[in-house]
C-alpha cells in the first residue's frame, strides 16, 4: 500500500515538474504531453505503457467481476449455468464468458464517458453501502466475533469518500447518473419475477434443458463441496 501511494505521489511530482498546472488542465492526455517534453523521439513509450497497463487492469477486472456473477448464481439470483466450473481449468468459465460478452456489448457504444458515468455511480454506490455495513454491524453487534477487524476510522473515511463520488456525478452529470440509477432499479422487477416468484414447471424444464446444453458445450459441472 505504501509503495502504491509513493509511486502515485512521485508521478504527480514528475508531471508538475515538467508540465505547468494550466497545461495539465487543458491537456486531454497529461502523460503524453509529459513524454513529448521529456523523451522526445521516444515519446511513443508512454501510450504503449498506458495501453499495457489498461489491458492488465481489464484482465484483472474481467476475472474478479466474473466471480460476482458466479456467487450470485450460487445464491439462486442468476441462471444456474453461471455456477458451473470447467472440469480441466477449474475456473468458472460460464461466468467469465458472460462477463466478457457484456464487456464487448459495452464496447459497441460510442459514448464512453456516458458509460463511465453509468458504471461509476452504480459501482461506488454499491461499494459505499458494502463498506457502510461494516460501520452498521460494529454499532449494532459490537461484541460479535470478527476474524478480520480494522479500526473503525477507515470504514468511516471510505464511506465518506464513496458518498462524495456518488453525489458528485449527480451534480456534474445528472442525466447520465439518472440513467445509471434507472438501470440499477431494473434489477428489482427482474429479481421479483425470476427469483422471488415460483416459475411454472414448463419454464423450469426449459431452463434445465438450456443448462444441460451449456454444460455439454463448455464441459462444466456444478461446484462440489468438501466434506469432513
């Protein structure tokens, strides 16, 4: 953690040493301007390194976010096929492919900044509520056993930062934030219709047939639990 903070701090010091604050505000890509000033003909290194960093980050997000679909399906909130594990790779392949498909669909949009506003609002709202639950549980059940425990000041700081990141888009981009909130609210009727209510037997048979076909296609099986 200290190393990451130090690297970010030194990066900003380097930028401000070479590029003026006015140029930073007006430049669409500060790192590229920094490289042009400092590296000359080798300035192409900067966009290449940024692209490599971006691909690495996307790779990590795809694999970690796919686990959300995997766990959601395991709790009965999403199709059963997303709980399956590939027999050779031992990974949740259906969940990873589902996440990758959604990502490709998002790439079809030409309004990248609108997508960022949609996702950032929903993401920080969910993260803020999750971290706030730590404060709530500490208050309601102070003596409950906690294998991992941190000082209460850190969840408070994180929650305040999340509130700022949720409120700011509401002010700067209310339209995009409203669309993001509407997308989030669509989950309630979907949950009510497909999870809360009992589905007819015919629909259950169709879902079972679909799950079996996908199992054969991807060679996946349900997760097995260890028994003592």
